[in-house]
C-alpha cells in the first residue's frame, strides 16, 4: 500500500540570506518506509534534514555532483539509505528542513533556483525506486535518543589491533554522501592501498549513522561546514544540531560556533579546525574561542596547489598558538574529494586518502585510544618519512607530545632530543623549532638537539623535516615544559597579536 504521494516545490529568487524552508507531511497510517527524490535546478549547496514527530533527525542529506537523488528511510536498516536512522516510523507530522545557498562559500542565493522533493510513504512492499540509492551498510552506529541520535552502537573501545605503536591515519575524508566522488567502499579500498590503520569519516554536515565492514578502523565524525570556515568534530558520538535556524544561528554565527564547539566537546568529540588559511574556505570567525579547539589541520591535501602556502602559514600561526600557551595538537587531513586516479593539477600527483598521513601513538587501534592520544599530542604528520623521536630527560626517554615538566623538575632541566628518519632519500633537512624559532638545522637522516630550560618558564620544541629546497615532508608535535596563561582568548585576537610580529593573514 502506498499512502502518501506528495511533492514539495520551492523556487528561490533574488537575494535571500541562508534561505531555509520547512515542508511538512503527516503519516496517518502504519508505514514501513518513506522514499524521497530530490531535484535541484542547478548546482548549489543543498542541505536537507528530516525530523520525525518526536523531533529526531531521521535523514541527513546533501546534494553534491555524485550524490544520490533518491533516499529511502526504512524501518529496517537493510532497506534504508546511508545517513538515515532506520527504525519505527511514528504517526504524526514529519518535517523536512532544507537550507540552500549558491555554493559552499556564499550564504546567499543570488541566482534563481528551484528544487522539488517528491515524497512517498508506504507499507509492506518496497518503494518503486527510480534513482540509485546508497545502501545503509551492515555496521549500524546510531540509535535514537530524546535529543536526536547517539552513536552508542559504535564500539568506541573495540580494538582491531592491540599494542602500543604509531598508527597511520587520515582525519579528513569525504564520500558521495556529500560532495566527494568516492563511495564508502572506495574509501575503504584506497585506505587499505595506502596502508592506513584508520580514517575519520567527515562528510560535510552529515554524521554517519552506519558504515561497511572493512579492515580499516573507521571513526565517526563530521565536517561542520559553514560559509565562513570548516571544522571537524572527530569522534562525534551524537547528533550535533548545527542548523542555521537554531536560535543562536548555529554553524553560521560566531556565537553559534562557540556553542557548537562546546557541545561537541562535551559529547566527547575533538574539535579540529580545518584548513584555516586555505582561501576561500579559510577560517573567518574571529570570535572563536581558542580554548574550544583541540586540534588544527595544519596540512590539508598537499596535491592541491594553494595548500603549499596555506600550510606554511598554518605552521607559522601554530607557533603563535603555542607561544600563547595553547597546547593545540597539529594534525593533517587529505580532504579527499576525488577518485584515486584524479589530480587537481594537470600532470600532478593524484589526490589520495592518507596523503598526508597522520601518525598517532596509541595503546591500541580503537577510536577512543586514537582520539585520546590526539588530544595528548602524540602525533606527527608525514608525506613519507617515518620518524623515530625521543627526548631523553635523566634516564628516561619521552615521545612526541609529552609534557616534560615533571621529569625535568626531578632530573634537571636538560633534554637530549634525537630524531631518526626512515626515508627513501638522505637529501633531507631536519629543522628544530624551539619556542617558534628555528634553532638548529641538520642535513641527513638523523639529528639531535639538546635544550636547557633551567629558567623554568614555559618552553616547547618540535621538528620539521624538509627537502633540501625547503618543501615540507613531515612535522612533529612539540614536547614542552611548564604552562603559560594565555592573554588572548579568541582566534581573531591572536591573529592581531601575531600581525605585530609580521604574520600576514
Ligand atoms: Zn573543508
């Protein structure tokens, strides 16, 4: 039986700021499924959410160039689409909320636009699907919750490998569920070819509610994507209501972003600022509280030309962040949007998951262990060299990211830091950065540098690996001594302060 056939048509013309529309329909009889087909008159940034009568988001949708036009929300996961929340479909009034802009960097619709959402509901037999749908997959992550959904079917502590070591992963990936070209299967396959131990699923404004079986650890996440900058909630364990229709403006306002960072953090996610200096997707929210940021994506897809400069700027600004006393972890992300054989630059290297690779020291290969160690800074990022770093204080060796305060207080204030690289060329330079200054440079596959911090004030030391002509190959997070009380609180204030010393935004 098919109960409802409805079409919602909307035209948007002229200058509309973040146009948002609610389309409602009512289920009056027992229903097993609802099928939607979305048609948009031109390419745009199209976001759609479906809320059931209890206000639970049951479907998250974005229309990119490769995304499906058809979506099924079914009682049974096996018939439902990816990014839905399968389960009983309560009777009553359902709401589709759509917000749409010209593109990812505009908060307006300036050029006329039309869309149509055809909607059908029924029971027993399956809908007559006319468009490809992306199946839900076998690994269900999400369950209902009074405030939305929670990812409590995801096994946060389950290890797919035991043992302390450096695990290689990627903190920024996309699929056809937003504006990527890769299916989830293709992401898994490429990750395996790239010898990744893990990656985080970070589609734009879509928190994955399921995934597929595979040999790589897939960690739930989302790239909260506003027109003024992007950030990842890594390890998102519940629905994050980012909607611009929220009272505080959600992802699109300064106040909304600070609230969202706090909410995401309280739910256990790491908040990671993405490609902060990569225009036009750079971070433009000046009032963002620096204490709300756990990590920062310093190195976004190196095959994308503009990232050369954006990464250098990010590294420089990261030094200002650390000098201010914020011990924010630096990570990398491929931001993979292309098929594995495609390049952004003609004749250039293909843009691949795992380039750059972010290496995390962890007790085991589980989401909680990986994310917990990112928070602690046990991280380096590399396009090739495998690093072996140690900071020796007294008799004990410490790894990347360690707070050496206690060890130095007990054993004198000297640390002998050593690095050895496994790499296919000896033609590399090791750069030692102490408190933001390049203090020592050495050519070759090993180097050492001793610090003496007997003044007992706050200090830090990290390493960059570069080619002979200066191209970045890898960087570590700092080891450090002491604490510093920051004097500025926001992103914008720190940019201002950095400008005094010549930093150009
Ligand atoms: Zn982004």
